[in-house]
């Protein structure tokens, strides 16, 4: 019996009418049919077809991550639940191979899927005029052969795993991100993620900590009409300047008419705590510790967590609730 037939059954229909689940709410305002447009999900040239379509598998993973269920086997077990697989649009429970294959294929288009959801958030006015950039740790299982020993300067400790650089705005809304080999990402990663963020919408301010005290980052933003706010790192020179923020020096290179007041810069920099809250909310969605073996599945899990955070924010907005909340109230 297909899911359509089951949902037409009076007893099942009455169940869905009476019991409004968080899973149904997650998918109420967003369509995932756009996934079918990606070539990676097309049937193989050998003629092999998929037992399940990408939209229902995406919904299945989002449901599981919302319920703190990670890993191929736990996800496959959860999707055996009749109410769950019906809610996600399956006509029958997916096999472990189908779950594994989808996660592997998703990694190839993870950025594009994330970008699509960012666009949906932007259309709903969930972005504001201050962007914040930061990196966070992604802890891996000891059995992950691709992960490595990384250093977290914030906590002054080593961990085993990867990293992720995130730009966020508004109420814990991630708008650009990149999976990295460690929390301390190279400058080119910061530049790439910054460019991705500016491609969404142009803010007024871009805030980062002293790790972003680089000339290229500042000059790129100023040339784009965005004011970068990052503390000046005097350790980068033998002849330190008498400034608090690098932009105080660089602004003169780009404009003779603009003057930045110290209190304004201080107030803007204090908004940086927003990206830390975003990082924590995305970790609640599955970014905190990967339950995957290998870089491909780890990266896919990170972007699924980012996507889930966006889906929750959009869902809460559409339901008239707080987009910054990490839960859905039904």
C-alpha cells in the first residue's frame, strides 16, 4: 500500500488530524522537491533507479537530526516507524543502503542545498544588517580515519575532529559556511565564506574576532561597502598602531569622508556573541559531534545540521513563533 493510499485511509487521516507532530510542522512550509534537479540524484547510467526519492530522504534525515538521532543505522531504524516514514513522505521504510547512498550523494551538493534554504530565509526577511563570522569545532568519533588532532585556542585544548567556519545574522541564522580540516581555518577559507555571505545580501557591518585581523579581509569588505569590525592584533607587527580595531587604520585607505566612532565600533563588536549563539544552536542540530566515519559523511552531517537550523527558523517564523528558538512548539 502506498503512502498516498495510507494517508487516504480514514483512520490514518484522522490520526494526522488529531496528532500534530513536530515532524509534520518541519515540512509544512518548505518543499524539498528542488533536490530532484541535481544530477547527483539522477538514475545511474546503468539503469539503476532509486527506491526512494531525495525529498523524502532529506525529510527523513531532518526528522532524525531534530530528534538527536545520528548515524546510518540509527537513522534507518528510526525510519522504520510507520508514523515517521509516512510523515516524511515515504511509501515504505528505506533500507540502510538507501540511507547511506543518500548521505554520500548529498555531500556533493551540500553547499547548494544549504544556499537554497538560506535564500528561503532571506525571502522571509530573517536576515539583518550585521553579519558575524567565526569558526567552531566539529568533534568526530575516534574511529573516523579522516579526522585529525586539532587545537581549539578558545578552550586551549586539543580535540579529534574537524572544524566549520560560519557566517550568521539575525536570530541565529547561518547564511554561509564551510567545512574545514580544523577549527583554525586558513585565511582563504575566511575570504571564501565572506564572499558567499555577501552574495546573499549586503550588510552594513561584518564582525569577527582578532583572528580576522588581516588586511585582505578588511580591504575586501571595505571595497564592497561593508564595514569590518575585528579587534586589532598588535602581535602581528613590531610597530603596533594606537588603535582598537583594524578598520580605524584601513578606512583612510578607502574613504576620506567616513569617520568611525569608538563607541559605535564597540557596540557593533559586542554583537559578535550572536555568532556564538548560532554555533551553539547548530550544534544542537547535529554539528557538535559527527556520528560518521570519513570526511564525506562528516561534511554531509555538518551541512544537514546547518540546513536543519534554517528549517527550524523558517518554520517558527511561518507559525508566528520565535525564529531564534531551536525547538518547534506544537
